[in-house]
C-alpha cells in the first residue's frame, strides 16, 4: 500500500540534513596524535526542527528518570490534519560531567535526541 503523501512529506522534512554549520564535533577517542571525532547536534536543534516542521503545538515530550539516573524520553508528534499522535521512546544516559545537575541535564538531552532519531531527525 503506498504511503500517504503527507506522511512522506513529513518524514522528508523531519529527516532533512542540518546545515553543516549547526553540526558540532567532540573527540570520542584520542590515541597518540590521532583523534576520532564524533558529529552531534544539540537538543535545541531537535526542538527547532520539530517546531519548524510540525509546529510548536503539534509535538510534545515527557520524561521519566530511572533508578540508575538514566532518563526515558517519550516524544510524540501529532500527524497533520488528524487527532493521531505517534510516539517514540528512547533512553539517555548520565554524562561524565562533575556536576550532578549537568549529568542529569545531559541525560534528558540525550534521551530527546535519541527519541528524535526514531523520527528521522539527526
């Protein structure tokens, strides 16, 4: 069965490449004089993409902090012109930052970005 046009258009808009100037890099592994750099986007960019593509009132996120400090994000998008919400979930981990608040904040951001990937973002 062919995919409805609005779903195809929505998927294409959500998964469109980001401007390379918006993509950041961080060292993942350093050995000798070499470094493996990993590309990433920040959570604000994910939120901006959702706002631009589906509108500020047509997506929502909720979070649950687990006993080990990791965070589950449930990201939901309302399909345009319908009452149907599509949900995706994923888990973010605590970072290695020294401040407990920053570690938890990073877990929330990580969970959002991971859930967004399931919609094609990033």
